[in-house]
């Protein structure tokens, strides 16, 4: 029986040596292991993604319940009783959302209502026994720039030159109401500020008449 001739490797043009055969087998084993590791990694990644999807789908979701509307009149009544004085409670249009209604600040303390709409916001603040310089301090040093009369109430008008330095405030109105100062200010055009002043004017008039 004739001995089997060594296999000729095409790349070498001759039979491979025992060392070359061993190296070829080792390299083949390495490629196989790397391929197996890659498949295992992909499989593990798919399992992980699947688990994450299941967790996400299992977590209950929904829109948070709407915030209870603020009853300005009720809050104003409580504040007035606590402060021992009349506080304003404007009858604002229903489409104006009330974001806050509380007493803020110090020297003076101020009963403040924050109204917002789709394109503007305005704060109506009643500074208790406020000194003449209070509006300027709130408005980062702005000075009155003329006056405006709304429903018989004369307001000092403030044009904010640099809103970025005034807390994004673009305009303001202020008037005296007895011992207190009413300040309307916010990111709003002059027409909107006049509209807010018109809503507040009946309350301002009542305060003025109480001190006459």
C-alpha cells in the first residue's frame, strides 16, 4: 500500500510543514472563538434590549392630573384677615390662568397675584405701606416714563430698557392706593398692561376711597 502524499497547499505551492499546519489550526480556532464571542455578545445585547422594552411597557404611564385652580378671592380673604387690612382680589377674565397668589418679599411685604396667558405674564402686587422707591427696586432701578389713565385711575408708566437685567420684565404700571402701592409688571405689551390695569382699577378705587 502506497503512503499518502502530503497535501500541497495552494498558497505555498508545496506541502505545509508541521509548524505551519499547527499555526493554521491555531488561527482557525482563534477565528472560530472570536466569531462565537461576537454571536454571544449580539445575543446578550438583544436579550438586554428586550428586557428594557418589557420594563418600559410595564411601567404605567399617563398625564398628571391638572393642578387645582387657585381661588384668588378665597386666598385674598385669608391674607386680608391675617394682615388686618383690605387686599385686592381682581375679577380677572377666566382665560387668564393664575399661577400664584401669595404674600412675597419683605420691606415691604407684597400681596402678589401672577397671571399668565399664552403669550404673556403679569404680576399684580400690592405693596403694604410701600415707600416711594419700592417700584424702582422691584424693576431694577427703572424710573417712571410718563403716566397712563385707565378707568379714572392714573398710573405711572415704566418702560424697561433692558428686560434681561430686570428679570425678563418688559413694562410696568404703578399707582398709589391709600397707604399701599399697586404695581403691575411682567413680560407683556402696553395694551396687555392696560387691560390688567382695567381689571384691577375697581379694587384700587376701593382702597383709595377707604383712606379718603
